């Protein structure tokens, strides 16, 4: 109800004009004591899961959703479109990093307080979003990173676990950031952080780039436990472990190029 | 002059003419021009004075002159591939910007 109202104000011309006045904006947000949270979902060939993921988010009260269909050849776009949310389509597949940046740029036009990135393959739980946003609401962090190793990695295949742990080591060596999970797509950014972070990497190596941005832009970050569920579907669709060697090389090359 | 030397000479002059043409079209920067002229000039020089390469090889502790040529050739190739990778990466990123802009325009149309 509150969210509906705030959304109405936010979409309404007069409301937008009022929000421009800083004192009023704070008043409006205070009145309904809520923050505008925008959920960004990059999706590539996810017709089997995207519908359920969106429904689930809505069930948990997250109405502001933007799906970036990254040139899928299946019906991902149509399914998302029918859900009464924002859908953007890349005409050519550009990769998860590119899609995230598109989503962030789009969300920023709505002046959100918090931006959350969420996977389309159903591996994340909508109920975790609350915990992810808490430190930003309390101004304890600009960026909150989900960690499946602080939380739960349900049914994670052993090889995946090894690859991810190696990823943590590579990230530590390259960026001097100690994390418990460096390749997790479940993240929350304050509006400020989202506007500061600029993702140029198209592919999965954006994970390293985001950390680089966090460091170089001096953003406060912290890790929070989340659950990542591995199912036969998510494993068949997910990143092949063999590709991680190339991913590691790419991250090193990117580092050299800067 | 051996046939090999003649072939190297002809090819090097051909390559040099390309370098000059490209520079005149402003497709190569001054830095790149100097780099390529240096490369092909050294190739011609070494083809006619192979002893030079042996001299340099011995200087760094390699026995045969040909070996240092092969090593530096491989080194050069690696460097060029890295530059190609950087260029490709730039293109990829620019392409993404285009795709992104198109997606925003299409979104507004609807
Ligand atoms: N936009 C876009 N999204 C992608 C692409 N590939 C995957 N995704 C999305 O990114 C999310 C995560 O992708 P996954 O391939 O499962 O990667 P992951 O979850 O980090 O890796 P796993 O642990 O193996 O599942 C999902 O929502 C995918 O739909 C792509 O090329 N473009
Ligand atoms: Mg996945």
C-alpha cells in the first residue's frame, strides 16, 4: 500500500517536481517511512525461470523491477513483458556485465535509494533482499555483497566450490580485497554507489571490476550471508567450471590494462 | 646475394611501403611509424649482416644468432597479440554502448 502510493508519487509529474525539493523528498520518504528499492535482473535464455522469479519478488513486496533481456532467442522477453514491470532488450547478447550496467543506468533515472542485482535463474531468495538492504538503510555501507559461504550454498557441486574459492584468492591477489565470496551476483548498492560505479566489462569479469570500483571510489562495503540454491536447472544453465580459467586470465589482463 | 636475402629485401620494402602509406592516411601514429620502420629496417640489416645477430645473441648469452631472432620474434608476436586484445576489448565495449543506447531508445518508443 505504502509502496504503491510512493510509486504513484514517483511516477506522477507533480510528485516528481515535489521530490526535486530535497526537504520534501525526505518528508515524502519519511511519511511513508520507506526506501525506493529497484531490482535489476539480467536475463539470458531464462524462459523457464524468469516468470517465477518475478512473481516471487512481487510476493515479497518488490514492485520496482527491471529485467534486461540480453538478446535471448527464447521467450524471456515476452514473459517478463507480461508481468507489468520494466523490460529492456539488448538486440545482441552482450554478457552479464553489460546487462547490469544497462540496468543500473536505467534504474538511476528513477532516482532509487537502493539498487539490488538479482539473478534470473532462480538461485537467489527474495527474502534475502531485506537483509542485503539493511546496512544501506542504516548508512553503514554503500555496497552490500551477498556471500553464499557466510550463508548457504545449497547443493553446491564440489568443483564449483573449488573454483569459487580459487576466485576468492585471485580477487585477493589482484585487488587486495578479502572476501568470502567474490563471484556472487547478489548485491545491493546505495543510489550514490550505483551512480559512482561504472561497469565496462561485458562478461563475468565484471565481478572483479565492481570490486576495483568499490576500492577506487572509496565506497564502504560489507558482506552479508545469503542463500544460493543449486538445482539441476541452474547448474545446466550456469557457468561451466572449465571456463573459469579463461575468466581468471581475463581478470588478470583487465588489471594489466588499467 | 642469396635468394633468401632477395626475398627478405623485397618483402621488407613492400611492408615499409605499406607503413608509409598508412602513415600518410593518418592510420598510424608517429610512434607506430617509427616502431615499424625500426622493425623492418632491422630485418633488412640482419639479413645482410647475419653476424650482427650473433653478436647480440652472444651478448645476452645465447649461442646462435638465429635463436635470438626467433626469441625476439615470439616476444614481438606476444606484444602484438596483447595490443590486438586491448583493441578488441575497446571495440567490444564501444559496441555494448551502442547496443545499450538502442535498447534505451526502443524502451522509450514503447
Ligand atoms: N544479460 C545477461 N545475463 C546473463 C548472461 N549469462 C547469464 N546471465 C544471467 O546472469 C545470471 C547468472 O548467470 P549464471 O550463468 O547462472 O552465473 P552464476 O550464477 O554466477 O554462476 P553459477 O554459480 O554457475 O550459477 C542469470 O540471471 C543469467 O540469466 C548473459 O550473457 N547476459
Ligand atoms: Mg547461476
